C-alpha cells in the first residue's frame, strides 16, 4: 500500500474496509490461504495474538 492510514482505534473490519483490503481478505479466507490472510492482516497492523486467533477460528479444517 502506498497510502498511510490512521488505523488506531479501528476494528479489523474497519481497517480492511478503510484500506480497500476487504475483498483480498475475503478471497484469502475463502481459499483457506493462511499466508495470504496473514499478509493482509499484517499490512493493516493487526497484532500477532489477534492474527493467530483469526487464523484458528476462520481457517478451520
């Protein structure tokens, strides 16, 4: 992303929407692509414990 966003205080969904990453995230979730999900979440400054929780709950086998 070229543009810097002020993401402080936003939920993950708000961050995804504000940065135009929502569709990329949803596609990665649908494909069960953990590395792609992680990349998107890291790009919007989601902390590691939250990323782990999202991966565990959204990418169930």
